[in-house]
C-alpha cells in the first residue's frame, strides 16, 4: 500500500490517494481530479455561487465533503469559515490579495 500525492502548484488543492498494489492493474482516473481552491461546488470555476455555499456551510445549512472543506479554506488557516467566504467574494470582484496568492 502506497500514498500517492497529486498536486499542481498554486491554485489546486493537493490530493493524497491510497494505492494498493497487488499485481493487478490499478485505475485511478476518477480519483485524480483536483479541486481549485475556492471551488466548493466543484464546477470548475470560482464564483459567487461558491461564496454562497461557503456562507451556507458556516450557517450550518449544508455539509461539505472533505475535499470541499479543503478547497474552501482559501486562506489556508486550517479552517473553512466566513473569512474564506469573504475572500472568495473578494476574489470574484477582482480584489483579494490573500486569495490571489494561491493563484
């Protein structure tokens, strides 16, 4: 059993996949998809819909997968919270130094 780290520096959330090798071919296609930081609804872009979903998460109105939690932590402080939603909104308005640092 191995841990495979998949990442693209900058705007993508690193992903760690467990791979068990037992002499047969291993297919990883579905597990190799990376999330953009801020793209909590995983539609391939960061926009106000993501900020809305972050706000709903903070208000306790929805749950996130582990991947969405990591993607939502755009300021990389270890928490997904209203500060992240604010950063996503600022990013969509073209005014977010903290979020742009990930880009």
